[in-house]
C-alpha cells in the first residue's frame, strides 16, 4: 500500500509528536482525534495507519473500543540524536526511491497523469459543492419571495 510522500510525512510527524508527549510509551488515541489533527479523510487515515504499521514506524493494538487504538511509535526506541537523523534519512530515502521508481518506469508521465486525475477529481468535487450552494441559494430566494408576498398581503 503506497501513500503519497506528503501524507506519509504528515502521519510520521504526528505520531512522533504524540510519542514524545507520552515520552515514548504506548498511548491510546481516538481515530477521530488523529483525523482532526492530520486533516485526513477516514479512508486515508486507515490506509496511513496500515502503511505505517507495515513499514515498522508504529505498532497498532486494539483500544478500549472500535473508535480507539493503542499505538507504539517504534522509531522512538532509538536514542534522541539518532531519531531525528533516522526520520530525516527515511524521508530522504523515500524521496530518492520514489524518484528512481518514477524515472525507471517512465513514472514521470504516470505521476503527471495521477496529478491530472487528482486535479480533475478536485474540480468535480468543487463543481458539486458550487451546484449544492446554488440550489440552496435558489431555495432561500424562493422562501424570501414567499415571505415578501405574505407581508404585502397584510
């Protein structure tokens, strides 16, 4: 399961920050809190947690109920100096490997196509939002006209 570099980095930084708050010990978080802090959609949240667990960045255990999970940030096991270097090296290595993969497989055009499809989806989403707002405005205008008619009759 592949995450975008920005998303991966955002979640690693989030778990690193929370782990440092709990001084490297296990911590329990609600999925909604993680979602709120990272700004990720629920599907992205689940994919990111699964990907980080597979990469060995975090360990995920069941929480008190289905809305919570216990986490252990595994990169915090290393000493404080090595930790920041490791995270920097991992992100640099991921950037290098993703660039190499793109270059080897003609991925530059693939990445452009992915970006175009992502932008197309965003534009479609915005069009739907604008259409919903237009319909809401039309309903409000109709309601306002009805109220004005009632006032004139009185």
